[in-house]
C-alpha cells in the first residue's frame, strides 16, 4: 500500500516555543491530507482537513491560529503548533488520500509531542 | 453525520480462543467500513475494509469482519487469538468516497492472555 511518513517521530519542546511536524506522501500525490490528535487511551480526533493549495478546514473547537496547517505541495503537509503549552502534549497523526484510490486513507506513523 | 460505536473498552481472551471486537455504525448513506490496529506509540495499521460485495471480509493477520446491514454492525473476528494480537483496535466509517475523512470509534483494547 501507499506510504505516509511523519517527521519527527517524537519531539520534546519547552512551553512557549513552536514545533513543526511534517507529513509526506512518499509514493503518491495527496490532494487531501487530514490531521488527527490522539490523547492517551483515547480515539483519534480529527483536527483539520487540508487540500493542496488552499486553506485548511478546521474542526469545531480547534484553534486555527494555534495549529497552523500548510499543504503547499501534493506530497507535503505541515502542522505547526505555535506557542506550545503542556496541554498540547499529544500524539499527532496525519493521513493522506490518494485521489486514485477513492476509498483509501493512508496513515502516518504519528508524532509524539511532549511540551515541558 | 456518521458515527461509530465500540461498546467495549477492553476485551480479554485466552490465547487460542476465538476473539470478537464489536463495532456498530450510523451513516446516512452507504457505509464504507474499516478496521485498524494500533500498537503502543505507533501509528495505525490497516487490517481490512468493507466497501461492497461479500459481507464477510478477510484481512491481514488472520482477521475477518462481517458486515451486517440490518444490525448496522461490523464486528472484527479471529478464530484463534495470539498473544501478539494484543493491541488497540479501531473501527472507522465513511459514508461517501471522496475527501470526507474517516470517523473513528473510541477504540477497544484487546488483551490476549497466554
């Protein structure tokens, strides 16, 4: 199947700093990417949907100024957590759609963010 | 709007016994159903999906799931559990293809005891 990578796999940052997480589709062009957040022992909660070349659509309750999403190319989307706080500590998972496989949604391995 | 319910937070089963992880769904149109497995600190691994056709779907690692339209269920099953099957299992649904995202259930933790 198609491969989605995320970088970094884990990151520790200090409160008040910003962290960027990259999501890449390695062998297909992803017109749409999704960002999910997972708290310990909980399900994946959709944060936002990003379409290449346009602004991301955020789910209700997700601060768009805090979680900046950029989908500048067909193989790369980035999530920047700005002015991170300890409550932003979570597991962030990106997912990408291949327009040639309409039913499929491929997931990255996730990024563990810890804010101290 | 679509939704998924996984009624069990935890399922315990002895190694070698059959296992079932339950999932029910709600969609307005035709359901496209998926099962994923997640190991600690790892991303999601795709197990199987139902799009159309045969109600019994076979997937990876010996898992299968049965689509039951009348009961709006898509339970995950395996005839003989392995200790290595212990993980977190997610059921997910989408009601139309295209750019709509998958909606996930809360997850069920499976523990297989030797």
